[in-house]
C-alpha cells in the first residue's frame, strides 16, 4: 500500500485510527520499520505526509498560511498563472483544478479572487487539502480566510466528472522537474511516492483529452518551459514563466451561444 496512517503521538492514536477507518487506509502504530510508501501522520491540529523510503525526507504539510505561500502571494511569481487562466480587470474565472496536489496553485488562484474546485485523486492528499482549507478559514489573516472561502476540495479521478459551472480546467501533471530547492524536491518526492499505488493514475495526455471534451471556455496545462506540448491538440497560445510554461487551449464559442 502506498499510504498508511499513523499517529504523531499517543495522545492522537484514537483519532488516527478513526481517520484511517474513514479513509479506508491501514493504521500502523509504529512506522519506523517501513521502508516504502508514505505515512499520513495525524496530529492534534495539522497533519502531514512523511515519506518512508530512505533517506527519510522531512514532513510535507499543506498550509495555506505558510511563509512559502505568503511569499508566492506577494512576489508576483504567479502573474503568468493568473494570466493563463484569463484573470484580467474584474474578470475572475471559475477554475476546476483537475490535479490539485498540495493545492499551491489553487490557493494562488483563490487569492487572486477565483473560485477554485480542487480535485485530487489521492485520498491522503484530499484529506490534507480539506484540513488545510478548514484551518485557513480560521486564519487571522483576512486575505487567507477569504481565499479559503473560495476553495472547495473534491476527492476522486477528475476524468470521472462532467465539469459544469466552471470557465477553466487547470492541469498540472507530474513531470520530472529539475527542482531548485531542497524543500521543493522533498515535497515532490513525497507526492511522487504516493503514486506507486496502482489505483493512482497519471496520464496527462488522457486528462487533456477529457478536459477538451468538457463544457468550459479554456484549458490550461502546466509544462516545463522547454518541453514539447502534450498530445495532438495544439495550444492556442502559451504563457512562459522562468521555469514553467502554461499552454492555453481556448475552446471555440458554440454557435448561437
Ligand atoms: C504535480 S501535482 C499538482 C501540484 C499542484 N498544482 C500544486 O500547486 O500543488 C499533480 C497532482 O495531480 C493529481 N492527479 C493526477 N491525475 C489526476 C486525476 N486524473 N484526477 C485527480 N487528480 C489527479 C496527482 O495525484 C497529484 O497529486
């Protein structure tokens, strides 16, 4: 199994057992001897992921009030992401994030004023996203709580959904990234370790085909800046950042619409 549940301390053992049962994951009281997969570690307030394979990397949190997230909000690094979605003037598209992951891009978009559905196939990640959203709603920082209010977490394979009531589908598939910082490497390695589970799918070409068939105005696909476009569909245009590129597929308006 790619993910087990454990408790951060004796005080939360009962809580951890109940989370494991509700997520249909195995509860293991001591994970020290495990050497593969990931543990969802339940703590009194914020839980986290711990990669079990050696070398053991540090904990991975989903925290929309973290210093990293506040930096991303302020630094303007995200301008290409917003532009790719069609954020302009007063326009705030409703975004279906089909690959929510650690929810970082989704939070940035919610902070820009977009309503964002965070769809994630991994159940431990969905649990952490939900918890992070609930904690962000209580944040003393109004900007963080207002953004959290515009976020909704959905669990499951996005391709099983018909996406109605949204303007944009956003896809950020797993790609071998030349991560710059140790923190990013740790987070990606941990999310990737969740994907050794055979129930988890990662076929970005398939996701793109599904997205193109949905009733939305545009699809945005994140790619490494120099990578070729995915699949046979040609992007309408691309927006380049320093390390990533957003391929934008604008759907032709239906006649009579
Ligand atoms: C690279 S991560 C996304 C990172 C995210 N943009 C962020 O800012 O944290 C890709 C995520 O997409 C999820 N994913 C891949 N295919 C999916 C699908 N068909 N349905 C739902 N989630 C999917 C994976 O489980 C993984 O967590």
